[in-house]
């Protein structure tokens, strides 16, 4: 089978809600892109938070920035008035908030996501029981906080990539975790990189979700890193993910992923309703954060021999 390749093109990320922008697209004869910006982010902010920039070597790359309040969910009026952030330079107090009765950790986001049709499956790149290979390069900007957690606090959740199967019971969402995600949490002058796999059901009376971290590394800021992933999503022991960093094998996970019992289904069959996302999804905090992406590419068969699979970072 000859690999089919899908590549992220930054000029294909058009806002869905801006009628003027859509009219301009139609006049230019351009079609909807393969990617969309997270709908939680206000449509007026989308062109400010997601765009392109010329890197210092002269290459055009993608830029995603999140500011305080972008796509904010989970914050009640009292929290908003007090600006009672979850994260600051002393780390995250998310664990303490979650331990409170009905505790919800507010989050913010600015992300782009693979555009697909959930009703038909058209455009989906990641499917249960089918291997997928993909790669991307990213660079953490200098505006990221320099967190050093105090005793009793953890590093602040900062997701830069995620894939998710939502869970539902009696028609209501159970707030499932992504079954595969990659984080880059601020840590002093560096960032704590790791991948995480989740399995189990959050819909049970006593939610039972297991999480396994792999490929934990501390990486520099203002430097490009290339991530390569081979993923076989499955609810059973055939599930597997392998991760490489800058062409060197980093770690692997083998076992179940996502929610076998209450995960999203289409025509009775489980499917991945939240296709790959890239950007910043974080716990609520005051500081601005920027991340750059380059060469986000997917293959449906082994891409060995394809020069793009082994391409080096921009510089």
C-alpha cells in the first residue's frame, strides 16, 4: 500500500464564522481548508491568535498564541472577579481545586484541529484499529513563564497536541481526557515535555481512568524539536504508540486507550470524534504563551523512505 500523505498548510486555516472572510475566500476561488480553529476561541480573536510568521532563518511557520481569557471555560463569576488563577510562577493548584466538592479547573485554549465530518467520517485521519504515522516540529517562544513549583504544587498543565474520544452517558458528556496528548509544561528556563495515554471510563459512578506518561524530557526554549508518532488507537491490548524526538527513538506504550464503554459512537461503532489538535490548551493563568509549528504531516501507511518523515527542524 502506497502511503497517502496529508500536510498542514497554514493558509488553509480559515475561520468558519467570519462572513467577510468567507466572501473573500469565495472571490479568490479558494476552498475551505483541511483545518479549523477551535470554536471556543472568539471569532474576532482567531486571526490574532493563529497566523504565520517568518522564522529567523527566513522560513514561514505557523504561530499560535494564547492570552488570558482565550476560550476560557469552567470559571465562575466569583473566580473571574477575584482573578483567582489556577497557575502562576509557583506552579498549579489544580489538584487542590479538583479536591473541593464540585471542583472544576478553568482552562483556556487556542488550537487548530483536523477538519472532519463527524456524521460521515469524511476527513478523519485517526481511526480506531488503523495505524497512522505523523510528525510535526514545534518551538516554544521566549514568552513562556518560568515556573518553579513550590511544595505541594505541580507543573502547570500545558497541552500542545491532543487526540480525543469524548465519553457520554444518558446524552451528557462525562468530560473525558484525551486518550493521547503531548505536553510542554513551563519549568524554569526549560519545558517539561512528555506524552500521555489515557484509558478507562470517566462516566462510571467512581470514574476509573488510568494514565501513563512516556517520553519525558526537559527541552530548551527557542529551539525547534521534531516529534514523530506511530499510533494504533485501540480499546484493547493491541493499542500502541511509539514516539521519536529529533529522529531518535524516545519511548513506547502498548495497551488499551480511550473509553470502550461510553466512548463516542457512529452507527454503533466507536470513533474518534475529536481529531488531532495542535496549539495550546492550558489551566487558567495570566501570562501570554506562544508556540510555533512547522511540517504537520500524516501518513496512513509506513512512510519509511519518504524524506518528509525524517525531515529535520527548520533551524
